[in-house]
């Protein structure tokens, strides 16, 4: 195996491991949500995939020419705001279909 093939193989394996780890995290999160629903049946428990929110916020910051070091400091706060805004909009749609 030459250096290019080895590098491609290593990249493929890293992506495969990352995908597996992501799937395990999602599975764990779904189990926690189910346990919460069982223990707190009178409370609505909603899961939200924060990865999409973080990606959307990061894209907006990049388009706004925000430097990487500045993005790092605000991305989690902005993603949390983005998630909250999405939840509020969903609640509004549920109230006014």
C-alpha cells in the first residue's frame, strides 16, 4: 500500500469511527429521553438535534466573516439561542396550526 492509499484508508477509517461514535451518542441520548419520559409522564420531553443548529450558526458566522477564534467563543451560546428559537417557533405552530 503506497502513502496515498494509506492516507485514504486512514481517512476512511477515521470517518467510520467518527460515524460509529456519533451513532452511539445519539442512541444514548434517545435512551435518556425515553427514561425521562417514563419517569416524568406529565412533562413533555422533546429531543433536539443540536448538530444542525451548530452547523447553521457556524455557517452564518463564516458568512459574516467572523474569525475562527471569535466563532469558538460564541458558537455554543448562539446555537443555544437558535435551538430555543426553533422550539418557540414549533410551540407557536402547535398553538396556531
